C-alpha cells in the first residue's frame, strides 16, 4: 500500500481516474458526496477494486446482480473474520471478534432463529 489517496484534489467523479475512486474516504461521507461516485462505478467498473487506499485494497460491488452473486455464494465470498471479514480495515487476528453481521451460514442461520422471535411485532 502506497501513500493515502486524497480524493479532495479532483472530486468530480466523472473526471477522476477510476484507479483513484474509493468510496471509503471519511471526507466523502462527512461532506455527503460519496453517492455521486456510484453512477460512475456502475457504468464504468461495477466490480471495482481499489488497490491503493488507507485501508488496503478492497472491492466495491455496485450493481444488484453482482451483489446477489456475492450474497448467494457464501462459500466463495465469506464474511468470517478469519477469511477476511467485512471490515474495511484489516485487524490482527487477536483483535477480530465474532459478530452476527459477520457470521456465515449455518452459524448465522442458527443465531438468526434465536433472535428473530423477539424481533417480530
């Protein structure tokens, strides 16, 4: 990973080189501008991998069909922390904790059954 990418230099999503488009920049969320980048990603690079970010490389999957592919093929795209997890920032293994959102089936399904009863109206 090289130096952090500063998206504030040229914030027009249609001009910025694709290899600099990363929707994880806190400034974009603070300024509420990250939404502007998704149409560009959907059009030009719907399964976008940002190699150079302060958090390391990560994927932005931006079209519904591909999101479904990820969600329905958990044997390929796992959420478990020991397989990469869902956090944008890599943590050393000793700091990774199990959470409901980062569980994969069948553990997730078992936990959901327990919780779902108390969430019903």
